[in-house]
C-alpha cells in the first residue's frame, strides 16, 4: 500500500455526526515535512445547504433554551478544552506549523472567549425603565438572529472560531462554521468536544470547503449573519456580497502594523518585544509587527544591531521540537510568496541585513522553512512597505520625529494594530489619542485585547460596524427589541389622542 492510500479523509460535522459531502478533494500538508497528512472533502452546495438546514431545524429549541443552561454547556465545554489542551495544540502544530507553545497560547486565548461567553445570563439581561409615561413601562431585549455563519483563517484555526461561535450560541443562535481548508482538523475536534459538553445536534455544524461553500453561505437567505477573518480583498468581497443579500456582516481584513521606537525607549526590551511580534508564528498573524519605525538614526542603528544579534540566536525548526522558537510557513505556495517578497525588497533597494532564504533544517528538507529576515532602510513606495507579507520579514523604517512616524502610519491603507516604545508619558498619550489605528500598544508589541474587550481595526482592516468578540459580539449576534407596555385602570375610558406621544 502506498503512502497516499494511508492518508485519512476528513468530511464535515452536520447535525452532530461526521458526514461525507462533496466530490472534490483537497490535500492538507504537514508544513514541517511537506508531506500530505490528510485529504479533505470540499463541501458542495448541497452539503452546505444540509448544514444550514440542520442549524435552522435546531434553532427554535435552542432559542428557547434558557441562557443559564446554555452557559452551563459552555462551562463544561471550557473544561473539556482545558483537559484536551495538549491534543488540540498538537493538531494545530501538525497542520499549521507554529511551535507547540504558541499553539497552547492560541488555545488559551480561545478558552478565555468561551469563558466570557459563559456569562450569557448577565450579558443578555437587557434594559428596563419603569414609568416612562403615566403607567407606562418600557424595556429592551436582546434576541437571537437565527442561523449565523463563521468563515475563519488558517493562522488561528482554534482561537478565531472560538471568537465567534461560543458567543453566537450563548446568545441563542445556531451556527455553521467553515474553517480554513489548510488546517481543518483542530476546528472539527473542538466542535466534537462541544457535543460532548451537551450541545444539542445541529446547534453547531462544521463544513470544510472553499469558495463554493463560502458563496453558498453568503447567498442562502436562511443565514442571517456572517463573521469573517482573513485578507482584505476577500473581506471586501464577503462584506459586499453578504450585505447585498441582506445579511449582517463583520469582516476583518489585513494589516501592516507599525511599531514606533522612540530615542528614549528601552532598546533591549523593545528588541525582545519586536522579535516575538515579528517572528512569532512565523509572522502569520494579523497583529504581527512587520515594520519598526525608528525615530532618529542612532535609534535605528541600535535597533538593527540588537535585532541582528537576537536573530542569530533564534532556533528555527519543526513546531513539535521543544527547542524551536519559530516553525515553518503553512504551505509551499505561501513559502514561495513570502520568499518572493524578500527578493522584491532586495530589488527595491532595501538593505537585507539578515537573509533567511537559505535556511535548511536537517531532516526536514521538504518543509516550508524560511529563516527570519531583517531589512533596514525600508521606505514608503516599496512593495515590502505597503503590502501584507504575512511571513517572518521585519523591515526597519527611519523617521526624524514622532509626527513623521505617525504620518506614515496614518497614511497607510490598513489600521489594525500599532505600538510605541517610549519612556515618555506625554508622547505615549499623544500617540494613543491621535493615531488612526484600532488597537494601540504602549510598550506592548501585540496589543491584542482580552476577551472582555473587543478586537477590531480601522480603515481597510475592518468592514462593518462591530468588532470581534467581547461586548461587540453580543450586539452583533443579537437584535434589539424594545417593548412599551401600559395597562389602563379598571373601568377607565379614554379619549382618542391624535398628537404624537410626548412627555410634555
């Protein structure tokens, strides 16, 4: 029997059962070796519609389930996530490539979102006002939308789905999840843990697929809302298409995050923070820092020297190697794309201080390994400045002042995250108040909000009015209904009133 015959084939999770669906197959690779690890059935339109129908059938009973019971299921689910943390992290690493410690960190952030969603009885209490008029009371309720869907990226195969469906379910909706076809196994495993926790069949369904599955979700009128995380071109398509079909849509797109390093910054600490922010998860994060803006040439020289020294000590290898600090890129195609950007940077005249293109990992020659790359003298106008690379490539930009650095950031089309490294409180406050970016760190390179705040950028990094998870998620996955009630006194006969009601 050849190696390909031994590869397993993954289907979908519909109505509480693993099912087949779709005649087309895709291959899932182990990024550390380049070998095919799994085959994946790509859902056709009929399979997606089957999942939507399952969610729609489950909605009335789930909506009627009181919030405390929903919360208790989520609490049991959180416990199962913690008990199975090692297995989940290994699934993430096997298909994404990130080092095991990073996979555990991703899972922990997802668990925190589940924990926040389990506060549903408090989050859904609504608002009440007594005696808004003579004998009149008024209150608002947060009611579920119905069937909602999530389309999630490869770089956080567990955390981003957990941004979405736990809160959607806590609010009384049912859900169809389409995870990335590059690393689908962990999302399926996590969904099955939710069933073990007591989630009724059909409340959460997982379909594996590509554009055909996405377009079906966007067009089907039974799907009332869509959440998406991915690149900006696809986010724009998701947003425009979903809205054209009358859906509520939040679509989080790309990023090109700048970190400003001021002359008074603690350079060694800034260097260490930038190392993790630029090269953690092989740079495959929308909150990664691919650009460091150094204010002043002395600052830039010190920063580049520190980064070069730290990169020389970095350990790159397979994600399951405990010594590895950075693993491979997710696919061969993405590896070629990122390496091509390094070639472009050289052609454009940036100074390549550290070249990771020649990296070889013994025993893993077929893996998608690119060493950390460091450019100096990166300038606006270069493609490596403007375009999202999504790989282990850090560029240093030189600026003469804080205002010049801020002008660079504000002029960029993306506004996802940014950071400033300084000891000057006045500069930090000015930067935080005026920068046109959605998430800001002060001496924090990755200012990812905790679960009880919300995550979202500005400009072309977010399409829609509401950010992901946290308080915004409650608003996104519910619709407000306001009820005004009056009981006339016994035997009272009132005259008709033709003026508009007021409190004068």
